C-alpha cells in the first residue's frame, strides 16, 4: 500500500482511500482529502516534516503521521507535466509558452 508519505516532491497522486478512525479521519476528510482527489506534493520542511501539498485549488501542510493514513495510487506525473504546474506557469500568458 502506497501512502501520501511515500510520494516524492514534485509528484502527484490520486487518493484511493483515507484510513484511520474517528477524529483524525474526519479531520483529514474535512480538509478536502477524499477518494479520487488529485494531490500534488509541493515541498517539505527542511527536516522532512511537515509536507506541503496542493489539492482542490489550495495549499495544505500535513504532518507525515497524517499523510501515512492516506492511501494513494502511483504518482500521476512529474512536475513538468502536472496540471497544477501548468496552470501556474501559464497564468496571464499564452497557452503555448
């Protein structure tokens, strides 16, 4: 089982399932992390915890403990091909940059 904790910086993955129980699971789902959501891992703190991710149009910092309960599919693409990166590079520019 691959978790969000295993996804490298600059990669995206799709949420398969949110594990855990009670408050922790509810809190993660309230932050918008639900099944089939695409998550882009943007950066990590110098010591690796927390990580910053982009999903649903906003940025979110997650502790690695929380990222460990989020099961994801294999990485979707690299930063050069990622939908998030494309949108932010093209903001205010032509599509054919």
